[in-house]
């Protein structure tokens, strides 16, 4: 069976369309959690590959110096920055304070207004206890209540042995967070949700 990608942009007569449809196993495509039967869809782009490689180059240099093409980052749009920081997160066992310090010096990441950057940079910094992110992360979780952005921060604190600090920040915002955020972050921090019931009602 031909893959869908081979059909795109092609003009078929009615019989050809019917032949293709008859050869397609729609039950597999729709109801089974697997890749398409005739291969995979490739959503990668050269730009995303470059963003990933830049992060890997930083890691390889260990914070001692910047990659020669470090300024490429300045042309990254939000999704490419996400690729860059996701790559750091995926290799966090090879990331240290020296590397975070260098990246922050090059790109002022801690002060980047992009919420997609904050969502990734702050948890990385908190996990490694990189001091410059603490005030920024504290302000962040006290200024908006979207779980997409809150949960990575609280989870990073919880998983890195900073439970008490996470609880402190959480308690400061109980009268600000939506009930969904209150219950979600309580679970992240391993708190008894019954204790927060008064704020949810």
C-alpha cells in the first residue's frame, strides 16, 4: 500500500482514488496506536535539527566555551527555542551550572519573556539549583495560573528535593490559583488535597 505522503499533490481519476481507498487499512490507521503501516511521517525540519544540534554542541563543550555558531540562536522563533531547551532537558545529566551560566550570559534566558522558554528553562535551573532562576520562577508561578506552566516548576522542585520551597510558593498562591490548579499542583507536591478543600469550594 502506498503511503499518504505519496498521494499529496497528485491528481487522480475516480478509479485511481477508489483503488487507493480500497487498499487502505483504515481500521489500523484509526483504531490502533501505531505508526502508519507503510512507514512514518517525518515532521523534522533543518531548522529544528540545527536547534537541537546547537544544544548538543553546548553540552559537548561543557560550559567551557560557546559553539562557533552560537549567534544562530538569535534567529530562532519560539518553537526552535523549545527544541533547544528540550534537548538540554533530555540530556540534563550532562548539564551543569557552568553550562547554564554560559547560556544565560549569551541569551539572557532567565529574562526571556517567552512563556515557552520559561516553562523549560526554569525547571532545568531549579533542578540543578541554578540560583539566578529562583526569583524569576517564583514571580512566574505567582503571576499566572496555567497548569501547563505551573506543573513543570513545582515538579522540578519536588523531584530535586526542594519540597518545602515548592509548598511555600504554592501556599502563597492558594487564593490566586484556579481550583483546578490548586488540586493539580497539590498532587504534584504530594499534598493531601483535603487540606486545600476550603480553597476549592
